[in-house]
């Protein structure tokens, strides 16, 4: 099983204060108990989205925290391949998600519908195929 992190979930994890960080950690703890062999995945889009604000603000401490997460050797990366973009197009057409969100949903769905999609954005619930865990 895979826990796929939308950028908002990673921001909650790295930068978040109460109650968002606690909700995410509680969700991850439950997930790990039920799926002890679970992996974590991100898209290249999450990498970009998470690093923009701290880079723009010169916040080297937060940027280093994100970079440490993204450097984890067990982290699974989803590249924005042709298949991901084609599925994102279909998701955008059917569900009206913004392009970055459609790309995130399509990235997670590369693993299959049973994997967990962690997000703080309720718009993802419109994609019935996603196993969304809403953190907000």
C-alpha cells in the first residue's frame, strides 16, 4: 500500500501547526498500523509546490526540512509522464479540477485506486476513484 502526499499534506507535515499536523500524523499512524509495509509517494509537482514559498522567502530552515523529506531513500517518485498527463486531462475534463490538482490525482492513480491520497483540499473528493483522506 502507498500513501501519496499531495503538496498540502506535505506542507502540513513539515510546516503545519495544530490541528493539521496532528491530524496528518494520526492518519499516518493509523495507516502504518493497518499497513506495516506501506510506502510513501510524491509527484515532482509536490516537490516544486512545497519548495516555492520557503525559497521565495529565503527560509532556509523550512527548505532544508522539505529537502530532507524529499531525499528519503524509500520515497517513491511519480514522474509526470505522458500517461500521467493523459489521465490528468481526463480527470480535469470529468471533475473540473485545476490542472495541478488533476496532475496530483493522476499521479496517485498510477498506483491504483486502493492507495491513500493525503490532502487538505476537499476538491479531490470529486474524483471517485481516489481513496482521499481529507486532512482539513
